[in-house]
C-alpha cells in the first residue's frame, strides 16, 4: 500500500522525501485502521483515496499559502499600526508640557476675564447711579429754570 501511495504522490510538491514517506505511511495506516474498524472498507477505496489525495493536498496547500500570506499582511499591518500608535503616544507625551502651560494660561485668562466682568459690572452700576443722580439734578435744574 505504501508503494502505491508513493507512486501516486510522486508529482506532489512536498518539500522533503521524508515528508512523502510520512504521508504515504499515514495513508496506509489510515486505510488499515478503516479496514480493521469498518468491514465495508475495500482496497479500491484506498486506491480512490490515494488518487484523490494529491488534489486534496494541492487545494489545501494553496489555501494554507493564501492564509499564510493574508496573516503576514495582517501582521505587517499590525506592526505598522503599533509603530504609528507608539509615535502618536510619544508625540502626546512630548506635548504634555505645552498642554499644561497652555491650560495654566487659559485658567489665568479665565480668572482675568471673570475679574474684568466683575469690574465692568461695578463700573456699570456706578455709572447708572451717577446717571440717575445727574438726571435728578437735571430735572431739579429744569424745574428751577422753569420757575
């Protein structure tokens, strides 16, 4: 059985002769296990399996290669993304002193703005009081002038 499998696997793209021998040995053992376990297993089924195996192997090998390439691309992209993340984190850390300085300046400007608003409100109140007094004097003056 091993010799038959070896003959059928001759064109298979297995990397080493040892790999071919291992695959043929596994096929023979699998068939023997099936014969021992299931009474309906025949030698012709083994021949069909050995005939189909190279096609199945080629398809599966191609799928695995595509998967491997896809994984390599994904890993490369993950490495690039991590590099960008590290760079951005470094940029953030390097800008933290500037951010703290600007935050402090913004707080000081906010306090100054609040103080200016309070001063403006006081000045506005004072102006309204003086305006009211001036109107009152003006009215008194107009009354005196009218008399």
